[in-house]
């Protein structure tokens, strides 16, 4: 029997992520400028902060740093979402987490497609925040029917991409040549299209309902709307952006600056106004703003207990502000955040001992030398005290709903801050997707446990 050799899904994802970055840099030159700024800042941080550099080296994160980015797309129908799930699966990406953005006035719910195992994340941590439009929230039935009929007519995948997805599922993988072709074909789904699929007037009607609805419905496909590199110092990049001709949003989303970074901090620059042509006026130019830039700094993944504390402090700070963070209240917001988050322990020992964050454990050379001679009872705490093991926080690989809402809103304009009455509907999302979303907390717990098991084996326990 002929056996075929397949490219690992992790490598397909790595190639795809690079191809996507190249395409986006060609399409949005400001993304290239931001990438350069992030690269310079990261290099500087590694020089100035040797302990951080050592931490990144010892966990292997340093090797993925330059590869690291996430993108975001928005789709219009269940069928589109389900097929995207199959496309991402070819690259080893699974739907992780459920995010409901409707309480923040954005009529979508979302998941993040990403690799789930630490060894796969190490090869490529590329993630795509993927939102499904909730058309049922459009109250104007005529407009809703119109949007549905427009979406029903479009095909966001190339025929070759569809064939290759089926082939990968049938064969159990793709050969070298097929994988290269798959990357090229898959990329087409995320490309920007200068021409809309509706008339100027229809575009206006969709946009008047919600700018996001126009962005999803009026175009041929779910153009990638931003790609986000990972920085080691988001405050420096935020401060430097204006000097590079980039205007950042008013506040950095997520936790305030700390000694031990937790979860995710993000900031973006505003969407660009781009020329588009409508079907009834292919010559005259309209404009649409969808695509923007974003950077993020990732910290430790929090346990359910740590996450509850984060949510509590974030809500308290926001309640005290009493308004949506904006240019005018940014300073007060930052002060309130710092004040409230003073309650969140900020040393690695406290985060670990109070079970606020997830960790990965590694045997030390001292521990390996003592293999088989350990005093009983062996406990993690004891092994750490004896310096037979060391603990490194696990990186947060996911997103935050309040932050995501802030990122959406900074790009939709302040007019979009309404509220939708609709219920959060994870089940409807999963039905559309055709499978359940994965609980991210279970993934972190599994990675932590695997590292403990490996340590115990290495130490002969
Ligand atoms: C997604 C916004 C959310 C993030 O990093 O939280 C996001 C979108 O605008 O489609 O990208
Ligand atoms: Ni983003």
C-alpha cells in the first residue's frame, strides 16, 4: 500500500500565518510600521531586562515571539462559520472559548480558533478571533431579509480550497504540495475586496443599522480586519505610536501595568477609511472603514479563582469611572485601574501559592542530579523550595470579552455604544459551528498537569 507523508498541521498553520502577515502588510502599510515598532521595542526590552529574557528563553517562548500574532474576521452565516471551522482544523486550529459581545452593543458572538497543545503552540501560536453576526438582532425585518439574501448568495471559499479541505479530511492530512496550495487558496477567503456587493444606498441602510453589519454583509468575504503582533512592552509601544504616524485608542484594554503580567493587555489604532466601489457606481468612490492595527502583551493565564478576581476588580474600576473609557477620562480610568488592581497579588510566588495563575514546572539540573533520592513525602512546594523544580507562569492564549468589546468599539465609533436585549446564546453558536467550543480553562489545567507529570518522571518519583 502506498503511504503518503503529510505535512504536520502545525507547520501548515505556521506557513499560513506568515503568508497572512505578508498579505496584510502589502494591503495595510501601517501594519508594517507597527510590526517594525514592535520588533524594535521587543529587542530593546530583551537587552534591558535580562531576567525576562532568561524567562522567555527557558520556556521556549523566545522562539515563537516573532511569529506570534492573532487576526480577526467576521462572518455572516452558520454555513460560513462551520466551513471555517473545517478550514482551520486542517491547520490544527480548534474553536476555544465563547465570547458574547452583545452586552457591549456589538451584534456578534465569537470564538478563537487556535492550537490547543503546548507543543503545537510552540510551533505557531497563531489565533483567529472569529465572530458570527447575529442577524436575528436586526429588528427591521425587511433589512434583515435583505441581509440574509445577500449572504445566501456569496461563496467565501475558492473551489480549490473546498476541495483541499475535503481531501485533507479524507486522507487525514495534506502532502507538501497540497499544503502549499492549501495555504494559497485559504488565503483568498481573507483578502480585502475593493468592490462591495451592494449598491451605495443598500450599504448606507446596512451601515445605519450597525456599521458592523455593513462590514459583514456588503463584501465578498470576511476580510482579515487586523493582525496583532505580540509586544513585550505595550506601554512603550502605545507611547511611541504617535511618533510613527499612528494614532492609538485612548486606553490600553485589560489589566494595568504590573510587575508580573497577567492575561492580556491590548491597544489598537483606529480603522482606516478605505475607498470602495458600489455595484451601482463602480466609478465613483465610496468609503468604508474596517481594517485597523492592534498590539498586545500577553501574561499569565489565570485559574478560575484568579479570573474571578480579575473580573471583580475590572468591574469595580469601570463602575467607579461610571462611563465608557475615552480620551477625556483616560487618566482617571488608569488611576482607578491601578488603585483597584493593587489588591491583585503581584509576585509569582503569591500567584502560585494562592492558585491565582496556571504554571508550568521544569526540573532543574540540581533536581535531575538528585533523581531517585528524594525525601518522602514529595510535594510540589517542597521540590520548589529545594530548587529541584522551577515554576514559570503559563501564557494566556485567549481573549477577553470586555477588551474585545473595547477594541470593536474603538473602530466602530462612539455612536455604536447601544445595548442589545438579546440573550447570550452559546448553544446557537455551537449549533452554527457544528461542534462545541473548547473550555480554555481545561486546556491550561491539562498543560499544567502534564508538566507536573513530566517533572515527576524526570525526578524519578
Ligand atoms: C474583533 C475584535 C476583538 C481582540 O483582540 O480582542 C479582538 C473584531 O474587531 O473583529 O480582536
Ligand atoms: Ni484583536
